C-alpha cells in the first residue's frame, strides 16, 4: 500500500518544489531575516508577510528520535526512524524527518545528519541520513 501524499498548499509549494529538485529551502522573513519552519502565512516574530524561501546547508544534528516497530497506519512499514533534526542556521530551528539509508544501530542523539531526498512514486520527501564522516 502506498503512503498518503503530503497536502501541498500554495504558501509551502516552494518548499516542496525545492525538495523535488534535490534542494532544502526553508522559509525566511525578508524583513527580520528569521528562519521559519514549518511554513507560515506571516512571520511569527515581526508579523511581516514578506516571506521567501532560501537554501539551508542541509546539515543538522539529531535532537531526538524514535524508532517505530509497529504500524498503525497502512503504508508505513516498520521499522523506521522519525527524528527531530536541529538545523545550524538558527537556534531552535528544526525539522521532522525520517532517518534513511543508515544503520539504525548507529542513530543517536547528537549524531550529524545530512539532507537527502526519498522518492516515493510521484512524491519527493525531505529526509536525512547519517553523515558518512562525523565532524
Ligand atoms: Zn520577520
């Protein structure tokens, strides 16, 4: 069974378009320069609606994670790992992703990870994998 596709609204379409092109671009306020994730209609800091999408490094660190061993939703085949990834561009900036193409036994809080794209049918999903070389 296939996974449900993400609902893509107009204001987060640039994010998904970038992922499909192999790039990680997050929303950023053009006025106060604050990074915003997940995408919003207005900046939660200054209220500006002048928002754009800019490339981030694609590097991060596992802030916390869980390994799923039992499926409650058709299409999600365990085991798989869901993690909060802390991004270096701004304190408190993080994203949620699966850790893929990695040895689950090596996944740990604090491990360095890098952005990658997982393609499932017509959908390109932003995921992360353990960095091959730890800095
Ligand atoms: Zn702002």
